[in-house]
């Protein structure tokens, strides 16, 4: 039997840096591990299709934030290839209608304009104020790791990913079709993808398991790596050999 490949899928403006602790913890399982790169893709389905082209055979997917939505698009395109999914700090609904959706659109475009005019680091530091647990806002090492990761991406990539998120598909009807072991995880204080949203997902994905990480915002793999590692290792045990 072919062993599945384990693919980490980063979120908005993130790369392998968001997954360093998890890659180290899961390496001992002997799985082929890789990290997806989104390039200049302007849609989540295109990002998912690129993963499927790059990796043959069965898959284990771990997606964070936008990466969780990409994992859902992989499930839509090739659900029969999934042996397990872990969806961290993510969501499933499309852009909201009317005023709420316009607020999100304008907020994202303001960050893009800031990246263009003031630089990606300035944008990252603004973005982080609402994305990490308040207790970590003075954690220079964490903030530098996140800001440095963002700086490895370009403004063009940021624009493409914002476009992808604003046009994100509705996954509501997809969730009940997911049949593989699915872990849902989020920070207890995640303001962007709150626990309530993950509880809704748990109701829609049969047999899924939910882990809520205390003292944690949106960037759970970097904010609370030990708790995330524990949850992912338990998920792999659940899937089995």
C-alpha cells in the first residue's frame, strides 16, 4: 500500500516558516512531508489543483487559515485521494453579502495598499495586532518570525492571495461529503476564525474532532506549537498506518 504524502498548506502570506515546529514533530512518522507554495495563483481552486498536480497518490493535508480553505478545495476536486485532513484556524463560508462583505473587502484592500506604500513589514505588524493573542504582542521573537515570513512574499503575491480570498468558494455543501478523519483546531481567542465557526464545521463533517487551544489567537502553529503538535500527532494515530 502506498503511504500518503503529508502536505502542509500555509495561509495568507505564509510559507514553511509557519510549520517549522510541526514538521520537526511529525518527521519521525516517516511520511514524505512537503509544504505547498501558492505562487501567484488568484483562486483557491487553482492552488488546490497545483497541489494535486505536484503529488500523486493518497494525501494527508494540514491547512492553516487560507490553507485550510485550499485543503477543502482539494477535497472538492479529489476527495477520494484524501486519507486525512487537519483544518486549522480556517473557515468555509464565501464572502458575506452586502455591508459585512464590503467591510472585509475594504479591510483587505487597505492592508494591500499599506504593503504597497509602506512596505510588507509595516503591513504585517499592523495585521498582527488582531491576529495573535494579546499576551504575545510584546513577544519580539514571535512577531519577528511572522513579520520576517511575510517579508519573504511579494506585494504581487499578496494581491493574488487577497483576490483568491475575496472570491473564495462556499464550502457549506462540501463539508458533509468529507469522509476521512478530520481534525478541526483553532485558537480560543482567534478573532478571525473563532471557535464558534469551527464548531459549525464539526457539526457538518461527520466524525470530525475539534481542538480549541487556550491562550492562542489566529497563528496557532507558531503561537502554541506544542499544543498543535500534540493534536496533529493524535490525528495521525487516529488515521493509523
